[in-house]
C-alpha cells in the first residue's frame, strides 16, 4: 500500500496534494458508504507521505457521476487544470477507475502529469508518469479499467436482454396495468376508474378516428385522466393532454404485447465539440424484443396495428404519399384523388365567391416558357360521380349501418357518464378515508386534528362538486328513441341518399364514409375531348371506372374596357394605386368581373400591362404640381376658396380625367397674383362692374382670358379679387357703339 514513498521529493511536497473522490451513480453514493469512506481516508495517506493537511485538497464534486467520458465532470476538469499549471505534486485515488473509465481522459492526465512532474498514487503504490515503467503500468491499468467497464456492461445488458426475450423482465408498466404475483403476469389496474378511462380512449378513437379528436372530447366533457410518474408512484388525476392520449394509442403494451428495446442511446459530437448522448426511437421492425399476446390487453394486436395505420394516415402526407386527416372543406376526395398523368396526390383548392372546390396536380409542365399544372379541374362533377358510385355500393349495408348508428346514438353519452360515476365513487372514498383519519386522531392533539379536519372538509367539497356535475350531465342525456322512431329511422336507412344529403351530415362525415370503402380515385382529364376518366379502387382490390363529361369552359368575353386601359398610364404617372381606384370608381367604371376597383386590382392590372407605378419626385422642379390641399397650405388659403377660383377661372388647374383630383401648378406668376394688399389702381369687383358697365361673369371671363389683370387679396376686411381697370378702358356701351 503506497510503499514507494521514496519517489516523493521535496519538489512534490512543496505543491498541493489532490485527493479525487468519485462514485459512479447516486445509488452507489447512498448505498456503498464504505467505499466513499475509504476514499476520504486518502487524506491521511497524503499526510503520511509528507504533505501538510492544509496542502491537501479533496475533489468530491463528481460524486454520483460516471467516469466513462459521456458526462462532464467539473471536479476532474478543475484537477486537470491545476496539474497543467504545475500546482499539484501528487494525485491520489483509491484506484485508477476512480480517475477515469476511458483512455481519452486517462492518457490526457498522464501526459500532463509527466510534463509537470506530478505523481499519481493509488492503493497499490506511487507512480511517476514520466518514468517509462510506471507509465506502462498506469497505461495497462487504464486499459483494464476501460475493459472492466465494458465487460460489466456487457454482462448486465446480456442478462437483461436474455430475460427480456422471455418477457420476464419487470419494467415500468403504463398506467392501467400492474405486475401480478406470477413470473411474468401483467394484470389490469385494480382501480376501475383507471381501467374505464383507458377503455374510453380506445372506444372514442374507434369512433372519431383521430388522437386529437379524442383529446378534444375529453376536454369538452371535463374528464380527468390518470397519470403515474413511475411504477411505484400513486395515481394522480389530471386534465387530459394530447401527449397522454397519443401515448396510450401508440403503446403496444395496451394491445397485450411485451416490447423491449424501442429506443437506442447514441453518442455524438455537437457543434462545440462536446460528446453528447441522445435517444433515438426505432421503428417497430428494429425493436429488440416484441412478444404479441404476452398478456391480456385492452385491444387485440390486429386492432393495434389498424390504429397505428390510421394514426399514420392522419399525419400531413409527404410528396407522393397518401394520408392526411380529413378536413372541413367541401372537396370530398381530399387525400384520395391521384393524378392519372404523373401519379402525384392531388391538392385541393377553393376559388370564386362561392369557394367552389377543385383539384390540381402539383407537378408542372413547361408550356411556352411557363409552368402549367398537368391537371386542374373542378371538383363538383367529379365528387358527384364518386358519390353516386359510393351510394350504389353501400345500399346493401345501409340498414345495418343505420341500426349501428341508432345503437351508437344511445350509447355515446354513457361513456362520459360512466367516467363521472367512477369519479363520484373515488371522491366518496377519499371523503370517507379523510373522515376515518380525523376520527382516529386523539382530540388532545389539536395540531393534527385541525389539519385532518381541513382535509376532510376539502374532500367533502370535492364530493359535492362531483355529485352535482354527475346530476347535471344525467339531465343532459339525450332522449332515448321510442320503438316507433327506431322503425322510422330504419326505414330511412334503406334510402341512404337522404342521410347523405341531410343538413346535419357534414363534409367531414362524408369524407369519413368515403374512406371506409375507397382506397384511392385516379383522375385523368382530357381537355380536348371535354371529359374525365375516373378509376375507383375499392378496399379489397376491386376497380370501377367512370367516364364523366366535363362542362365546356365559357369564352372569356369580359375584360377591362379599352378606355379604362388607355386612361390607366396617364393616371399611374400622377397618382398611386389607391387614388387611381377612387378615380375609376367615381367615374362609374368596373373591373372585368363587374366589381368596383380596389388598390390591389389596379396594381395587378398595371403590372400585367407593364405600366410603371407612381414615383413621387424627391425634389420638385420649378412650378411644381401639387394637390388642392397642399396648394391651400402654401398659398395660405382655404381649399373651398381654391375650388371657387378654379371654377371661376382665376386659378388655372389640371385634371387628367373627370373625377380625378385637381392639380395646381404653383408658378411665380400665380404667386404674384396673390398678395395681402392690392395697389390703388386695382378695384373691387363691384366698382369694376360699375365702371365697365358689365356683369360679374363678364369680368371673370375677361380675367380668365387674360384681358384684365387681377390680384387676390388675402388679408384685410375686404378680401377677394381686385381688378386693374385703366382709365382708357372702354365700357360696355362704348365697346358696343
């Protein structure tokens, strides 16, 4: 035991001594206390070798961590850093496996110790990694430690796999199952409420066909779901989650099968170069052990496989693959229609005001330099033809299906009621149990009695709430059909067409019915012949073919008027799209479909015609063209005044088309005609008319033609026009004579 103390020099004892302590798992730390105590005793060994107690550093941060290299050990990293800095004289460990279980960490430590003259000691002796013989022994010890870990793991895994292959390995069972007293006996949970909740999940999935719908049904009914953290933990009743419902539907244990090795643990290097572990879920074909009919399940194995196929079909399909849960749209062949040209699954679309359904193929052919769908057809005629074929095939089973619907209508509400009855029983048991605990306590022990009394009162409130909810739901139970109503409903079943076209039958229901018999529908469209050829593949392999005439498309005679198209470039040079739409609407113009113009429609029409959009100038040139509102701001006037002077001709304006906004060109001449005060030779309108002997309209016409000079006075008590009238200006009578 560390009998080579002669290797310890003064240069070593001047530095620190590190005692590394590690156990592989928290269970070993808790149970193998003797091994932990032996490792802590190495502090005394360091003192015997010449180190003072204050020089000894205990590294025990890695207790409960594996030394295989897959876990980051902060204590080992700190110790390695101190060795690299030359602060450590010796590293002590009970055995080499405590320092490292993999050669990568072990040889890195050996290299650092050899370069920094650091000793390594264990229960067999003291070694100097810089010496060849000592390094050889340490290397062999590291290799044997790594091999020992591999052998131990192989033995354990081999025993586990061998026992699992027989179905005898007791592992955690999902909620609803418990281990029996037999060797490999698996029994249903003794709690009837737990078993009832699991059975309800499978029953509702058979009815609804979707894990999400089952989850929404649980939430709508306000039902709780049993949950257990691990095999020995008690059952907790919580709100149902989608993950819990999906786990029940996909777990093979509920189908009576024993499964082992459904996951595989892998090691990989992340972006930072660190070794990580991840769990990969394997497909069923790669499971290590799968034993169907191992125990009694909630469903049989065939039903489980059918459920998995249905769940997989509900997932959004990849390209060229079938699947997808039914949606609310009116296209009945969603997920069933296939392009007869390229074999792709057809996509659905809705267009027009009435959202008419249609099918198109995502594959595109290049025609005249543009990508064109190889199939694009309306869905109304195709859906009607497939529906007729489906109803003809389903007529013999219509009466039986109707009777099944009657039974389902009467029993559907019982599933939720049974769960609420079990919830009441569970709440009553908890209340009685709390009462027994309260009565069993000594009255003098008031601290405990008060706590038990509060718990009893809480359980009584829970019981009252559960009973009131059960009573409310019993009152909402649908009325049972009378014998006369049943006979009338069976008579209706002979004519399934009425049920299919009933307002209460949704498009989702029709799609579900189609999928019960149809596997796929191959659609081929011949545009030149105005017909479509449908190939229906029924479940079981039967084929049916339908030739369907397609309506001839109407020629496109409606288009945007030519005068609107000729006006658009002039408007686009001056106004943005939203302003142009307002101008066209004020003029009463319509789009090609007879609707009012919008900014989007104007933009689409402009881009289709190659007309550039309006670009406002950054620096307006001399004599800029502005709107009436901006001109009023610049000239200090009201917009109503500008409108009036525009009508009277004092201010010149531009208008591209009737209904378009007026544009005012601000020139220096216009600015000079607007002044706060007028010279003396400029007279008001009344004096001008009297001096000239003409009417006001005649004066304005002369101003508009430029025969008279005028100024607009914007301040003072007498605002308005001032007209310059020369003394030699002829009057009306003089001009007439």
